[in-house]
C-alpha cells in the first residue's frame, strides 16, 4: 500500500492538497458563478470537486490495469507488459508489431506522466526553498539542479531493487506523509476536520454519479441569452461557468492518471502476487481513496478556513483591486503633513499601469490600516519602511515575519502548501522542512 501511494499520487497530494480546494472555492467555475449559492455550500462543493478528481474515477484506472496484468501474468504466464492486456482483442498478434507498438505507446504515455509529476514537484520544491530562504531564487537554473538531484535519488532507488531501495524509500515517504498529516490534524481544529471528513464523504457519495457524467455541455455552447426574458435572476453571456474549466481540471486529471497507468498498473501487479482479487482491490482502490480523502480534507479544509480568516483580518490581493503597493522618497514628505493617515490622503499606492502615486484603493488601504492599528508607535516613516521591507509579501501576509494569516487565493499553486502549513505557528517552519524532504523523496 505504501508503494502504491508513493507511485500513484505522492507529489500530487502536496501540490494540489491545498491549491485545488482553494481554486474551486475562489476561481471561476459553475458553482462560483452562482452568486446566490451560500458560501458554506460553495466550500463543500470545492471539497467535493477535489474528491471527484482524486476518488474512484482516478484509482480505478490503476486498479483495472493492475488486476488485468496480474491475472494474465501470474495465471496465464503472459509477459507483464501492456500488450498482454490486448490479448483478448487481438490474440497472438500481441507478439508481433502490434504488441510492440502498444508497448512503445505505453512507454511514451508514461514518459509524459512522469514529466508532468516531475515538473510540478520541481516548481513546488523551488518555490518552497525560496519561501524559506529568499536568497535562493525561483529560476530555471535552480530547477535544473533540483531535477538532477531527484534523478540521482530515483536512480539509486531503482538500481537497489524493489525489495530494498523502492520499498525502504516508500516506507520513509509514507511515514513522513503521516507525520505531516497527523501534525496538521491535531494542530488545526480537529473536530472541525473530522466533521468535514464525515460530511464530505456523504456529499461525495450523493453526487458522484452526477459528477461522473457531467460534461459541461451548456458551458461549451452559447451563453444564456434571453435568461432575463425567462425570469432568471441574472444573465451570463459566457455560460454558467467558463468553457475551459473542464479542460483545465477534469480532462487534465484523467490524462495524468491514464498516462501513469502502464507504470503504476504493472508495478502494483508485480508486488501483489499471491493476493486475492478482494485483497488487491482493497489495497489498490479502497485504502488509497480513504487515505487521499483524509489528506484532502485536512489540508483542503484547513486552507478554506485559513482563506476565510485572512479575509476577516483584512488581507487581500492588491492586483485584484487595481492597487500596487509601492513608495518613493516623496511619500514621506507627503504623508508627514497629513498625519494621521486617512484613506483619502494615503498616497503610498499607485494604480496599475501608472507611475504616479495615487490614493490607495480599498485593498491597499486595508493593509496599511492594519499596520497602523497594530504598530506600537506608527509614523509616516515607519509606514514607508514597512512597505519597503514587505512589498513582496503584503496582501498574502501581513509581512515576511508574520505568516500566521495567509490569503491563499493571492498565491501561486506551488506556494499555497507552504503558506498553509506556516499558519500552524511555531511548528510551521518544521512542517515546511519535512514537506520539502517528502516532496524530494516522493
């Protein structure tokens, strides 16, 4: 089971464990388009969409390939390659050019899947290291170094064999994942997360059939012209949701899972010799689903709670509101005469696309107002210094030294994980370190 989790979803749980629920919660989709949907229901749909992409539709791909290969290899004495799966269709022709073509195609698809996972993991590692040490930049050079380091570790693991290197590495990865997950469970509001897990499982079971057949048919055609004539509350000429949502999420996931299926399917078949079909399905389908759902509930549920608290505390995304926090030397003189600061007189912001300082918009003012209210002895000079030192962090956090609150929706997907675990106070830094190690090994 540990090797199945490592081989199947390891890096994805770190990359999307926080990011996907947040994007479903705040990003454009058919649920966020419904302005009359209660926010709690929207949050539940964000978790449910994440479950949909990581649930039975995902794991059944691996289980189907694995059980077929295992049966044909161990019971019928056939080669444990993808061409054997096509024996019921094309018979002995799998031993000719058709079989070779199938195996070549399966190797190429696996290559694409590995590249996707390696790319996501590399970007997240680079961002995570930069998150802890700003002197290490997010750039192509550092990412190439990360890829080489991961390649060396993977090569050592493979050369040492399934029974030694891969097995021990899988055990280490699984243990690290359990440590991170359990620490997050008990550092967060545990009852909230357990309630959310139970609630989300029921919601998933209720809606899984409908979601499994939903194809965004109306979103892919014309907008809802004439909606107001038909008495609808509002008219959306772009459709009830963006026509690119399914391509960017569901189709991406199905392609990703399927591309890994030749490798993971043959892997779990090889390590499942001697198991019954029931044992195989429990280990390759049921257990990974339960584990994945628990992981996504803990980190996705915590992320949505963090996003709400950050909004309550006044954090916001300057770019979303037309504010870009900046300053120059003239700001000090401008503000000294008008102290105490007011939103109308605050000129430490500038509008997007202009070089002239202007009055702060709502987002910029909220951030500055929060600092003014919490600082011991705020002065115009201290405000300017604060902006200068925290310019890259403002909005997402209150500052580079205060990450207790995080507006996750202001961040890139690869940064969200580290921002979320950092909200766990003194344990946040330790969780970031453990996460980096786990991502490298996964």
